[in-house]
C-alpha cells in the first residue's frame, strides 16, 4: 500500500452510523457470531456492530460467557500489572474533559526534573513494580528530547544493589513525526500508546477547540502509521468512553485495528478502554456528555475481547475495585495498581499538583495483588517477550496458533515469585505460594515443569530476572 493510500482517513463516519442503525440480531444470528468468536479468529465490523445492538439481558449474558471463554483460553489465569509515572501536567491543549487543559487555573502545574523522575521510579520499584508507563502533558518544554532523557533516567534507576530495575517502559505521548518515533525506538521503549479520545470526527471538534495541536483529528488518527514507520513494533490505541456513543467508539477502534493489520501486518498490541471520570476544572468531565452505564461498559469490554482476541486490554484505576475485579474475567489482561495521576505523587505525595482525573481504585499495590490472588489470578510483571524480541508481527505469529502460551504462564510465575520473595508480607506470600503450586498442577505443558520448578528454586535462592 502506498503512502497516500495508507494515510487516508479510514474512519467512515456515515458507514459506522449506518451499521448502528440496524436492529438487534435474531438469536440464530447471535449464535452464529458467538460460535465464530469461540474459534478465536476474531470478528468483522458487521458482526461487532450486531453485538453492540444487543439489549436483551439473556443475550448479553451469552456474549459475556463467550468473552470469558475466549479470555481464559488465550490468557489463562494471569494478569499483567503496571503503574503510570506522570512526568508533568503542563499542557498547551484545551481539551474540555481533562484537568490538564491550559485554561484550567484550579491546579498547580509541574514538570518533573530528571532527579524527580528517578525518585518516582525508585518509589515504584520499592513497591515491586517492574513495568511503567511514562505520561506527560503536551507542550514545548517536555518534547522528544525531554522524553528520551526521561526514558534513559527511568531505565537507569537501580534499587537494592542493582537487583530491582524497570524492565519495560511504555509511553503515552502526544502524536509526533516519524523521526521522533525513531528516536523513541532507539531508547528501547515498549508500546507507544495514544488515544483517539473519540473516533467521531464531528464530536472531536467540540471537545478539542481549534488552535491547539490536538485539534487536528486526522493528524491524531494517523499517528500509529508514523509510529510504525519510525520502527515502533507495538502500538496501543483507545477511546475515552463518555464523549460519544460507546458503540460508535468500539467500531472506530475496530476500524483502527483493521487499518493497522492491513497496512503493517499486525494490529494494535493493546486496546485501552478508559471511562470518563470527574476531573477538576474540566466541564465535560464534571457533566459527562454520553455516560456509559456499568452494564454497557461490561458489554463493550466483552465484545472487544471476542472481536480482538489476541490484543491486550488495559483497564486503569479510573474504575473501582469491584468493576476491575469483574472485568478481568471478561477481557482485561493488563491493569494498573497503586496508581497516582499527578506528577511527583509517588515519592513526595504532592497534594498541590493537579491530577488528570479522580481515581476509582485507591488500593495500594499489595492490596490489589491480594484481591487477584483471591480471584485465582497470577499477578505478572513479565517482560520476557519484549526482551526476547517477540514483538509486533512476530508476537502475533506465535499468539494466533497458541504457541505464546508456553512462555506466558512460566514467565508470569517467575515474576510473581520474585514479588513474593522480595516485597510481600507473610500472609500474601503464603497465599501466593499456594497459587503457584496450584497453577503448576493444572499446567498442561508437563515437559516444562522440571525447568519451571528449577527456575522457581533459583529465584528463592536469590537469582532474579529469569525468563523463557
């Protein structure tokens, strides 16, 4: 595909609206769609639209059941944990739903120095984190030069004599040019994340006033193309649910995923589904334009899971603990823990700096981990695939035939064992060890168990950062 064709705006607003004008599917059609989903091959746009039109409680329950089966078949009982580091809340944009918008004078602004970023990293390492997401507002003070230095700073922090360090940095940054992405790639970032916010081009104009870089809908929509050109293997897309019709946003993400698959041979590595929460000084966050009910939020999560079975799904601390514990059963595979959304919050707990939004889950890291253990999930800090080069299209080539599973559970167990040895209190450690034992008893790759058990014993003896 040539450059001109690739960069065409691939969201046809009229087409998506037309798909959503149809009636809910008959039971026979629903059965056909869900049977296809259970083959783990994903769904096409028309099929996703049909599921989004379902309102019957019994049929929604059938969709949820299918999503549970797909989630369990591909991801099993493991859940990846991470934490964001907000490097600044200074922004030149004026998004009507975000506390960081430039016209909001109700929050204290701050851009972290490299020393402060290092302190934030140390604070997270002391909790047991190994994966972080670097985030900043959009302005000319913390552009590509700043972020490259921030990445080097974060990777460079070592704790406990060099035993603890960040093993993967993902970044959530404003759209940039191809040469900027090439620089980020040289710094060995993991996934580049950028949300379209809303895929509805008409609503986008309303929420992003003219005169700011973010007001350019098309430039934002094609950012993943530039990221791919710059060498970024894994990209993460998302929409902010509450700005538009949730059904339209899901179809927009499907079209975005299809575009990436057709142009680059690999769809998004992750999909994020944040729901709009209250935010100080942000009018559309205080009065959500199109609220998404809990039931519809569960439904859309399940539909995305069966439509994009091999794509990671991320849920942040916007949601409360009950919702988070529910959705891990129906699609979510990555989740933040112990998060703060204001710069400097981990090391100094700066109450004066403004948060991007209100948190729904205020639990500390170990409390989150305990709840997942109780649900039978292995908390994972695994970064093995990225460091072995199993990324982008290579990752999907292993994931789609199911071969990636031989790495995933063992690597999750190794990182979980590290956490239990180094950071957990005794009751958490005891519960965690019982879970590891149960996972090994149920593991179907019996030929790997001796090697897994040896690595677990080596971790108990003091070795770290073991992975397949």
